[in-house]
């Protein structure tokens, strides 16, 4: 087995094992409250959009000068 095939096999094994590890557990035990996760991106989406626009303009301006 050459190095390229060995690299592919190890890469696939790593992806498969990480996918198995990422599987979630079962539901919480009965009696515990099911709280919704707090997602702060919902409250600051306009800030994220503005930051993206500023970054985009900066990249366009720096590439235009070259």
C-alpha cells in the first residue's frame, strides 16, 4: 500500500470516528426541564451584518489598489 492510499484510509477513518463521536446522547431523564438553548446570534444579527459589510468593503478597497 503506497503512502497516498494509506493517507486516504487514515483520513476516512478519522472522519468516520469523529462522526460517531459527535452523535448526541439520548433525551434527558424525565423530570428535568427542557430549556431552549440560548442563541445570542439572534439578538446581534444586525451587528454581525454590519461587520460583514465593513469587512467586505475593506477587502474590495485593498484589492482595488493593487
